[in-house]
């Protein structure tokens, strides 16, 4: 069968994690239930004009109430792990300035226990974009070093209540996207945009993304220190961070464009991973930004050197990177000094880098999976890696019904080709330990609201009924085929 020839699953470790991914704001709903505090995304999505279809995550796909039904879907897929995030505002409605919400703790306890009952390992993120609004209002959240104390306090509570059963911890989901979209383009909360960026109305300083990132890096370190010093010995789990990772292909073979692609990586991915793993910001960032880049104090350097146990990679797409130092570029993504002087473009001579999709940033370029994994392997000494997200989005149509979506051949082709590319990286020595499909269900796709569907299962957004798509059956077969290989080995 086709799976065998293209996928080479035999090269995947036998204890490989197969899972689906989700996040609290996109899935849970129940935004006011059982003592939950308001999050920055609750506030943001309720402001007119922020979400494409005027929707919000008040109900989302009601995972808060339907998690048992959703666990049955996972059991049917045969996954051995589930990636989800804990809603900070559900656990600590007012951050460290109020009480622990025991009803929130109880909810996640039930979810975790139900997962373990089915032999599914919880893979939990402490934050996936949503944070208590209280932190914004008190001190400007990521812009203030005070947030480090809040994050440390919150992480400690999660380890204390859940760490006896959760063995995979993620501090942040895509802090690079939070810094860029929250503080440069301003399209995510707290809607702060830099003066030189598009039609920005707030005109904040160019430095804000770097300040926010700096505080996220130090917050990550605070959580890792807490885990290592108070919990690791007893609980025996591991802790990492999840980065959005794009493969940047040099626009031409020139050394200028190759350096541009390096800069693109440095200003997006290595921006966080270099400090966390090597104790300093990437050289290109230091050269170009100079004093615009915050410094790590001596004692902070030893703190961040605690590093991480694994790198989570959310990989979907590739772009070209074109040099803008030696040649002049028009305005565009990547071009400014604070982005690293490269032009990010999906097109060359009118041809896209991969098949276009309904999602404006998503191009089907499976080779990018191999290349980004090998890049991270080489740069970070083959630190254990997980593909924490990979998936395909399609456009929701008006007056559509479930039958318009269940034959999702394109999604199957996408995942099959990206997994084949991942298999090649594993065969070439990449220490990849798991793969999570984004996503278990169609859900609230941030500023796109419910207009984009990423699920292996269709959700009728009126009735919230779940229906498996072809991709769910395909993923199920893939997992069971891998199981049969490892048990016969
Ligand atoms: C991930 O975000 C999220 O973790 C997940 O919650 C989300 O639902 C899923 O992927 C699908 O979108 O912004 O043009 O500079 C990915 C969102 C896509 C934002 C890639 C940053 C980089 C290109 N990101 N994007 S661009």
C-alpha cells in the first residue's frame, strides 16, 4: 500500500508520539464558566473589527463541556498523545493577584485523568496566546519584567497540581508570533504596532517586540528553573518551548540571498532559541539592532542557560528570502531594519513556492519540513524535537454542509507529503520524537474566526456536531500501520 513506499515509517522510533493538537481559546469556549477570568483574547475578540467574521471564542467548539466526546474521537484515531493548552485565566483569573480557581484545576484534572485512562499522554502548554487580561491592565503584560513573576507563579501551580500526571510541558506556544503580531503588526492583542509598520495607528516604538520577547525568554527560564529545582526529580517529566518555524529558501543561489535566508531565520526562530540554548541573541540580530536589542544581565545569562529539554516545531509553510542589504527592495514583509533586511515572498517569476491554499500564508512545500528539521538539528546539536503542529486549512463556505468538507483529499496529500519529508529527516539522524496534527477539530482560527477549517474532524458550528473527515481515517491507518511495524520488529 501507498503508505509503505512513500512514508518509510519504519524509521520512526517505536515510542514516537502521534497526536492531535488544540488550544484553550480556540477550543474550550465556556469563557465565563466556573470562575474563569477574562483573557486578553476574550477582550480582543469582543472589540468590533478585530475578527474577520465578527465571531469570538465565547463558545468555540465547546471542548470544555464536550472533552469526553472528543477523547473518544482521539481514542478512535489511536493517538498516544494529546497536545492542549491550559487557560491561564481559568486557573488564575487575576494572575498572582488573586486566588487559584479550584474549579479550573478540577476541570484540567478531569481532562488529564480521562486521557490517562485511554493511554493518551497529556502534552500541555502553559500558554497558547491567551493570558489573563489582568496582567495587561496592571502592568502591560509582556512589556514589563513583572510578568516573569506571574509566569513563574502560574507555572509552579500547574506543576504542583498536574505534574504528577503531565510529563510533557511547553512553556510558550509561538512566542515569536506573539511578539510580532502583538507588538509589531498589531493584529493580535494587545494590538500594539510599530510606527513604521503599515497603517499603524498607535505608533509604538520599534523596540517593543524585542522587549516582549526578552520577557518571554526570561519567563520561560523562570518556569524551567522552577521545574528543575522543585519538581523534575519527583515527577520526571520534560519541558520545552514551541516555536513557529518557517523554512526560508534563498531567493537565488547568490551568497547575498543565502545570508538573507539566514537573517530571516535569526530574526524569527533563533531570536528565541539562541538565547535559550546558547545564552545569547543571534549575531546578526546584535549587529543590526545594536542597543535596540535588550541585554541579558550577568545573572540572567546563567538563568537562561538552563535551556530546555526539547524544541517544539510548528511547521506549515515555506517562503523565499531575498537580500535587501546589497540590493534595494520595495516595502514588504521582512524588509525593515527591525525585521532583518530581507524580503519575504512566496513568489518567484510569478510562480508560488508551493501550491497555494485558502490560507494566505500557507503554501504546500513539503521539502521545507526536511530542511527546517535538519537546520534545527544542526544548529542546536540535535536537541530532541517534536513537530507540535502541522496541518492544512480550507475555506469555510457559506451555506455549506458537512459533505462539502469530509472528502479532504488535499489535507491528506499535504500531511502525507510533509510526513514523508519528516521521515527523510529522521532517517538522516534528526532526533524527532513525535508529530501532532493541527488540529483534532475545526475550531476558532484566531483573526479568521470560523472562516478557516483546520480539523481532521468537521465541526458544524451551529450544532457543534463532530464528523470525521477522510484525513481522520487516513491518520488512523497511518498510526496503526506504524504500530504493526514496531510490534513485529
Ligand atoms: C498556529 O499559528 C497556531 O499555533 C494555531 O493556534 C493556529 O490555529 C494554527 O497555527 C493555524 O493557523 O504571519 O505572515 O508572518 C500559526 C499562525 C502562521 C502566524 C504563520 C505566523 C507566519 C507568517 N502563524 N505566520 S506571517
